[in-house]
C-alpha cells in the first residue's frame, strides 16, 4: 500500500510524500477522463458502498462517477428508507453491510468521528466524504490538486480561506493538507465564526478582509450556512457580504492573476458575487472536474489492488 | 451527426427524413431487445445523467434500461436530497454536474423550456424527457414508431388525440411529429382544455367525441389529470367519462381494426375503460416496449459515437 | 430448469431435492465471493427489477449485490416518487415494467400474496423478498444454508424459533423449509403472538422459553415489532425481554455449542442482548454473508440461463 493508512479519515498528519502520490495518481486518471471512453477496468469486481447520511449532490455524484469509471460495483445507501428508521444502530447497519463483502465504504455523516469509528470496526477501507465540522479530505485534495495544476507548484503559495472557519470541514482539511505542502495559509472571517487555538496550526488570522486579500495568490471562499445567521453568529446577509463577501468591487483590489475557489454550492451574492464566480480568475468548475480524478486516485490507492496502473 | 441538432428538445420543426433515421435506428435496437442477451457495447465509457425533477416511473426506467443496454454509465439525480434543497440555482447544479464530464443529460422538469435552457449552457447533449406542458419528444417518437410497426406506414393515417390537449406535452409533440410524417391529425376534448390557435398547426378540432371517432384509424387517449377538475376545467369524472372517455360502449362505434393508444399511467374507468385498455385493439404495452428501442436510438444518435452500428 | 417452478414465491411444498440444488449452487457462488474479483458474467444482458414497496436495507442491498456480481443489469424501483403516487394500479405498473423486457422481478410488499399475484400476470420470474406476514423464502434459505455450513448437515437438528411467530414471514418460510430438510422445529413465544393450527405443520409449541431452550442446537431469534406492543399483544418491552428475550443470563442455560441466529435488524436488549448477538455462538454475520451467495444461486437458477456454471 503506497499510503500509510488503508483509510482516508482526514488530512491531519498526512505527509507531503503521500499527498504527492495521490496527486500523481490523479494525473493518470485525469488523462483517462479526457478520452472518448472514460473508463478503466481497474476496480472490476470490487464493491463500493456510498453511505450518505446527509444530503449531497456533487460529492455523491463525483464519487459515484469515480467508482463507475474504475468499473467498481456501486451500492448507494441513504438514511431514508433504510433500517436506520427501524431503530437499528449505525454499528449494526454497517457491520451487516460489510458482511456482504464490501471493499470500500464512502461515508458522509453529520457527526464528526463517524468515519474514524467505522474504520475501527470494519475490515473495509473507509473514505470520509465529510463528517460534521471535522474533515472533508477529498475536497481539500481536489482543491490542492487544482492549484498544483494552475500554478505548477504548491510550495509558498499564499492562500486565504474566507468565511465560516469554525464550522467548515473544508477549511480544516485544507489547513492540514496545505501546511503539509508548504503553502502559506491565512484565514479570514467574523470573530464569531473563527475557532480558537488556530495559531497552533501555523496559520495567520485576519478579521479584516480588505487587509487580508492584498497579496494573496488564491482566495478560497467558503459557503456560508444561512441557518447560522438565525443563531446570531452574524448580523445579516447584507452585512456579511459587505464585510466578508468576495464582491465584484473587491475583485478589483485583488492581484490580477488571483485564483478564486469555492467548494460549492455557492450562495451567489452572499459569500461570492455571481460575476466573480464566473470570471476568468475562477477555477470553480475545474475543481469539480478534478474531483472525479482525485476520487478515482483515492479509491484506487485504498483498494488494495496491487498491480501497477497500466491503463 | 445524422440529425441536425445534437439535442432533442422537441419535435417542432423536425423533418420526415430525421424521423425516419430515428425509426430505422430503433429497428436495429428493437432486434437487440429480442435477443437473450439484450445488451450492446455501443456507449461504453459514455456517461448519462438522468435529471428527474418530477416523479416518473416508466419514463425514467425506460431511459435507464436504454442506457444500461447500451452499456453507458448511468447516474440518477432527483431533486430531493440534493443541493437544490440548499438553494443552489439549477444552472449551478447542472454546470457542476457537467464539469464531471457528462456526455448526455436526460431531463424532466415541470417548467417548459428547461431542456432548451440547459442546451444553451451545457456542452453535453440534452434529451427532453418532458418539460411542463411543452414537449415530450421520445413519447411521440415511440407512439409513431408503434404505429409504423402496426400499419407498415404512417402517411395518411387518421389519428385522433382525445383529452386534455391544453396541458399535454404528449399531444403537442405528437402533433408536430405526426404532421411532419403526413399523418392526418385530429383533436377532441372539452373546450376548456383545448388550446386556441391550433388551426395553425394543421389539425382538425372536434368537441363531440362520437362525431370525431367515426372514421379514425387510431385513437390516442391522453391521461386526464384529476387535479384539473378541482380547478373547474371539467365538471366531474362521471361527466368526463360520458363525454370524452373511450368506454366499452364507444368501442363498438369504432372501426373494427382501430388502434387504441395511451401514454400511461391510465386512469382506468375515466379516460379509458379497463376493458378497452386490455382489448385486442390496444397497443399500449407495445408502446412501452418500443419506448426502450426508441430511447436507445436517440441516445445513440446524439452520443456522437461515430462508428456505424455493427451490433 | 432444475427447480420445479420458475418463480420463488415461498418454501411451502418445496422438496428436499430442490433445496439441495439451491444449496449446492450457493456453494459455487460462495467460493466466488472469496475471490479478489467477486464477479462472474453469468447474467450479462439479463435485467432484474427490484420492486421494494416496503423499506429495506439489508435485503435490498443483498439482492442488488447478488445481481451486480452476476453481471445483471439492475433497476431499482421504490414506491415513493413513482406512478403509484399517480393512482396507477400495481398491475398496470408492473405490466408496464415487464413490457420493457425484464427477466426477473424481486418484490417486497406489505400485502401477502403480491408475489403470487405477479407470477400469474407476468412472464418474468418472480422472487419474493418478503410479502407481509406470509413468506420470505430467501431469508429461510440463507438461514438453513448457514446451519448446513456450521453443522455439515441439517437433518435432525433441533431448532427453536423464538418470538412473534404470528407476524413472521421468516418463521413461516423456515418452518416449511426446515421440516422439508428433516429439521426438528420448535416454536416459542407469547400466546398472543402464536398462530393456531400450527400443529398441522409438524412443529412443537412452547410458551415457556426456559423449558424450550434446554436441549436445542439452534435458537433462531425473531425481531419483535415494537409497534405490536401498542396493540396490546405483549405488556412491555421489559416483560417481553424477561419472558422471551435471549439474555446474557439465559445464554448460560443453553448448550455450550448452541448456535444463535437473528434475521436482523436486531433490537439489542429486547429480543436479544447485545452480548449474545456478538458472542462466539452467534452466526448472525455469517447469515448476512451467506445471503448474497443464496440470492446469487436463486437468481441464477430462475434466470433460465441454460449453460452449466463454469465460473
């Protein structure tokens, strides 16, 4: 196994070497995705279960496409219409699924720690597709992979992550992965949405966006959960946009070749103006495209398929 | 590409030549469906997304079967449990899905114009699986294909479409396609459910069913939406059946070899009596069977796969 | 066809010879499931529709895995989001699906008799995946198969089925199948949940669990439907557990090598203590694993594929 763990729970503690193995593997699959026949037999006869306990469009479809293009057999499971509604424990549900000889489990759950818990009780390899406010490692991998493609390197890039850092699994996975890759990571957001003790992670904190953006190569804009507003964590959408939105006006103050990223789905006109999302600096659709290649790489690397890739 | 457009938005403006290409291609796939192994590798490595924003059984399953029997990879997407519920725009959702390298999108939506809109913003080929009261082109194609199979020709057939013409995408697509094929199309239904300006389409309008049915070769019965009654568009189900239902009694007044069609699902005992639906004149199940062959033909013709069919 | 019927509606009247054909076929597929590539081309080009009108996790996934590992094309259909909600009859829905050239239909429905009804109107082969309180034949097959694997034989085994016998399709299928195989079947449960006229089936009835368990080789614990309690069929969960639960304490009174089974999902601490479910005597996960092999065997045997298995 070229990676240290046979699971992908998060990017905390992952080494630069491991990240580079994932990126180089994704390069191979990205080339496959440019072909007229975007399919390889790599995971024929392997079974992947997608366990989505939270609604998802792009992440679920991205994983499902990655699995099918690797020729794996895919089983979809969502919490509605399932034994979970019969009061069965998560542990029983998942152990039963595993008894059917599953090779890989992709899991999204609102409770942080669910993928780690599953990795301790299952023989299958676990891939975290987002667990509460903890980690979303494949999103961070595709973010870094898209930057590596854009800039040809990652080291010393100046990246600013803007938004609700406290509740963002995307931010946390990116902080772990990007600092491992030698990226210079800064954060900006309302003080009410900024976690404490972040200084230990080696990142710089800003509370004023106009100051924060000045010299940055990349702005990674996080989705604001509009329901946070009800909890009083920020005063109004208008105020949020004024202070922390990447608006058309603010785009003028950024470097000419700045790169704009967003994990989607976008609240257009809130954290990101539609004009900025669609401008030449945005690589948002490239992120989505690269997501499939990154997930193919992760699925392949964790599958235990030992033959080298000749595809 | 043997068809003028790389999308199938509707049958408005489609030529007789194009319709015949579709029918001849469907002939090939119909033969495949008679084999013990009903599967060809034609679309291996192509990805089709089924976007169903309205509930559907037969159309969705028919497309899905057509896709699998062409060996395409199929992704199903329904509006529940998706990012749509997170407030994302349709445009963002679909552009994101497309970024994952989709070849074909099959879309059903309650808003007329959705498939046309998508065809303007996507690189993938769009197939309209029903958009509001606008068009449902594959249904009309399978209706005509079933008649061609039954009669050996389409020209000069006398077809009567009965029911709620105003709200029927099935009727509109059939009017466009059938008039292109030289079919003599008449319509019959309550005046409240008959659109104006239909005379421009070259069809004859009846308001009295017993007069309308006399010399017809084919009666295409539309499903009545029972919820229209609440809006006062027809007085009662009993009254509707009396005036516009193809009842057991009315069947006696029809030509002996008349052909009865219905796009399903049937309200038995309302627009169509159960005895008529199941009688020897009905080709309702043939319509369903031919739907898979027609959809295989459309998927193949729009896929851009250039090799000739040797299957 | 090596089985008498081309449907699997239930185990009532099935012969020992037929059961042994199924078990021997399952042996072959069980071996396939131990391979790195758990897939055979046996049902390539065959189409299976999974019609689940009741929620299900493990049975649906088990069938779906069995189908994919046989390389069949699989279509999933659940009652929500379907034409059923448009008021179409079950008969119309299923006949329409069949017109699309389906080979096998797997059906779960809350109404007993639904699979039998479908077998009379369809050309496809029907597999009952549970119909109300009637039968659940593949569950009983996998139960017997798991015992055959554990003991090397079935004849003269002493099996006690404990719980809500009246409402259990698992119990009824096992009573039919196990008595055919020469197993000595006993039942135990509250008198309110014990059907009358069971003596005709050649089984022994107990109402006292501690008396019943003494000399048994196997305890098959049924899931208690907690909603039965509301109907006054048993006084309280605590009382049920005291009288009919296989508790940690009761395990001590059982034979050392007793085998504990449960069809899942378990109400831990009600009909079965968690410690017993997870102890060395439990073969609950083996049951789940064997379910896929049994279902592959049934699908293959009913598919009409005539070539012998060389896989």
